[in-house]
């Protein structure tokens, strides 16, 4: 007998609760309201290839590009306490919450604070120094490129951990392609030194105040930033080796 046979009288889980775990806090307490996703564009093909042949086999795939939307309070778990303490910590240094924090997102068990770049250092210091927060450790920096996210195409994501309280937090900040500047957090978290260099190398984000913002993987004279989504997949002259990478539709096929 299968689940769908009439003899099976087991109660189905209501559809509205199927994805409950996707937005649950660390104690499994989901926010009271789910956030509506933010649609920023439409992607065609698996990798958004344009201008060259698509050899992935997904050329006719069309899907929206979405980001998690803002989550209303309460957030669930310890997230509500964390947000309240940060609100108080920012008030203590004469920084308005609405000026510093763009939005709060709870998605797949993670709390993410979207911080306006001009307040990034202030927020990071509050997260590190406030006794009820104590996020002493920055685990790394990730770069993300959303070409369709107008005026905020470049994102830097910092993963923080409180060793004192055993809590985790993501801090995200964005900048436009036309002005790719974000304050460096080296003065707050020295461990971001090489992480910010790598993010600059691959995404082109300029971390103002970094002590040595140079390439870390690519040659110093390399043109462009290879992990941006508008970076060509092929046909790139590799000048320092005198070689050339052919575009996808000109590469040798192995069958």
C-alpha cells in the first residue's frame, strides 16, 4: 500500500509547514511570518552564458533569480535577543538602527544582517565589543556578484562567531559596480587580511583601509576578476603564458 491509496488515512503535513525548517532559528523556532523572496532578474541557461555557445545542455532553462526577502520580527531562537542587544549597542554609540541596518533576514537557520557600507565598521565593533554579543571571531569573507541587482551588484558576506556565547551570525554589505568600495574590517578583525584580498582579486571589491590590497591568486597584471558572473568563460588571452583559452563552442569535444 502506498501513501496515495485510499486505505491510507495518515494525515498529511499541511503545505504551509513543509518548508518550516528552511526558516527556523537555531532552536528550531521559525519566525511567525515567512519573508517573501525578492526577485532581481531572470536567468537563462544553467550558468547565464551569453555571447558564446552553451555546451552545458541547459540552454533552454529559464528561472527567476531570487534573494531572501526581509524577515519581520520575531525571528525565533536567540535571534531576537541578538537583534535587541545590537540595537542597544548601536544606540550607545549614537548610531540609529534604521541608518545602519538595511534589513534582517532569517533563512535556512541563519540570521543575516544587511548592513549599509558606511556603517560596516561601527556595526562590526559593536558586535565584537558589546558584552551580550561578543562576536570575537570572523571566519572569512565571501564575495558574490549579482549583475541584475541594480546599484548593489557586488556583495561581501562576513561570517562571525561568538566563542563566548556559541552563536553565529552573517553580516552582508553591498556596493554598486560603478563604486565598488567597502570599508575594510582589518582594523576590527585582523583575520580578514587575506580573505579581503582574495575577494578583491576574484570580484573586484575595493576594501578601503586594507593594509595591502593586492592580488592573492591571479598575476598582478591580470585583467578583470574571474569569479564575476560577467567574466567571459572562454576566449581569454593568457598573456603571461602566451596561450589562449578558446570559448566553449570552439573547444574539443570528447565523446
